[in-house]
C-alpha cells in the first residue's frame, strides 16, 4: 500500500507531480450518441423497449425551442410492470428491550488517551523529519537543475543528455524513497492505532464494559446528539479506564517496515501482550479474547 510522500505531508508537490509526466489528465471519450429519430405526428401504441438505450443527443433542441407545442417532442412510453409478488408472513416475535442510550466522543477519548498522545508525538516527529528531508532534497534538486541550465552552453550534446538523465534518475529515486518512508510511517500509525481500537471495541472491551455498568444497550457518537442529559456521556469514563488498561502502545522502530516486521514473526501479538501483562500483574494467562465486531466506531470517525 504505497503512500505518496508528498500527499502524506504538507510540503511541495513537485515530486508527486512528476509521476504523471507525459500522461496529463485522464481523458474518457464521450460515448457515441445515436442521432435523434425523426419527429412523428402519429403516436404509436405503447410497447415495451427490448433494452435500455442511451438518450439521444438533442443538440440543444430538447426544450422544443423553435417548434410548435406538441410537435417534435418525444412522448414517454407507458411501460408495463410485473405484478408485485406476495411476501411471506412474518411470525410475531419478542419486542426488543427498551433503549438506554449512551454517548461517546471518540475524538475526546483519543485526546485524553496517554497511548494516543504517545502515538501522535512519536510518529508526528517522524513525519516532520521526513517533510524536512523532502524539502531539502527538493531545494538541492532545483539548484542542480539551474546549475545544469547554466552549464548547458559549455557541454556537448552527449554530455548534456547524460547529465539530464542522471538528474532524472536522482529524482525518480527520491520519489521512491520518500514514498516508501511515508508508507512505513503510515503503517506504524495503523499498528499503534489498532491496539487502541481493539482494547476499546472488542466484545468485552472498555466501551462495552462501561456501557454495561450503566445499563446502556445503545451507544452513539456524541457528535450525532443535539441534546443529552447528564450521565449519558461516557467519554471521560472510557478514557480513564483506557489509560489504566493501555497506558502505552507498541510502535515499530524508526525506519522499521511494519510489513517486514509482521512477516518475520517478531511483531507483538495479542497473546504476547496479554501474557506480559499477566506476568506483570502476577495473574494466570487469560483466555483468548473474542474477535472484534465488524465495523469500527473509531475508523468510521477517521
């Protein structure tokens, strides 16, 4: 999942722009349109069309300008519809329990989480260093380009072509290197973020525990609520419990490719983390945690 270094950082876009040299904007030719049929003053009996067809290009005449009312205008046919099929009866079931609503601000939880703050600080510093490196290389490359333009008059054609090719190869290598570094930082962020996401959202995770403690059976995003009463917002309580359960997250080392780390089998797993936590607490190894539910409340807010 390669990520463009310049799309990842608020810096000059010239490196990324060169990846489209010679291509220009995407061009999709317009579908050929059939010519408009001749207007008829006799209305035929409505029939079903054998297949849907593209609307003809009316050439600016679809509003009937310049023609008497009722002439030169297409009358939509009356198309028959199949009968509505009968649906089976639904047996009467039990009514759902009464709804007790809770609210949570995911952004608020992340702002209060020490693990999330650590993730943002460490990876933010890496992004800043990469952005500085991109800007420096950009300035060096432009200086070399201007220098070559000045020396072009004293170089032979072969020498000039060789220097230009070397400069282009350097630029292409920079694009690959910076793009790969940006991907590594982005995937390191995903590794750290998913640790927080898992602790919060698994079936017996923190959100479920806090909601159950208050008898809540439906938790919505606080941003969706226009009005709520005291006791419904569980953001701070979830953040406090998260800081106790997960004060830190594992972040791959600087320059360490998370994909390579995962393939090596050295990436800390859920079982490893639980074993280490249990050893630190003097407890017995816990059973494997159930798989998280589909759909992430955190990712839907990203």
